[in-house]
C-alpha cells in the first residue's frame, strides 16, 4: 500500500470537523504527511427573487466571507493542532462543497480525504445526500469518514 503524503481535510468549523482534523493530524504525524485544510464558501448570489445587489456589494460580501473564514480557520488550527510536527496548508475556495473537494483532491493529487460526518438523518439528508457521502462515492482516493459525536 502506498504511503499517505497528502491529506485533504474539508472543514465547516464544526466540532465534527475538529474531530476529523484531529484524526488527520495523528495520521500525518505517523506518515510525515502534509494536511490541506479546505473550507468551501458558497457562491454569493447576486439576485434573489426580484432583488439584485450590485457587483460591488457582492464583491464586498465575498471579501468579508473570506476574511471571516480565514480567521475561523486559524482559530480551528490553534484549538485542534498541538504539534509543530505537521505541516498544515489552509486555503479557502468558492463553490459547492462536494464539487470543490473532489476537484481539489484531483488537482493536488491527494492520497487520503479525512471528512466528518454530522450523523444527521432525515428526509432532507435522504433525498439530497450528504457532502461526505458524495465525496466517498466519487473520490479517486481513500476516504476516511469520521463520525460526529
């Protein structure tokens, strides 16, 4: 079996994502791997029903979302990671989480995705499927699902 050198950890800054990051850090230490910590920001819609924002407002909102996400990502790293032995590369992209995770996995030639499941169930999850489920079905590398607690 090939050695894991690149681990992708998608985060939504929840306690579930914290657990996935902790798991990834332990694996990264053992394999001397890098962790790519990814947060996906949904695309800000310019128009909703019969109201549209100007492009300057949309751009401003995007910048605010990116800044807030960067701050939250740094807080998550400080809270979860107790070791300097692991290289963590945080980054943020815009798009749909499932699509962006798969795209990043392919672009960065990721060896393993460690993703949290929220343990939610119900009709919405059944009809739409979860991000973790879609990633596990479509990823071209192993996916470790970390159960929400």
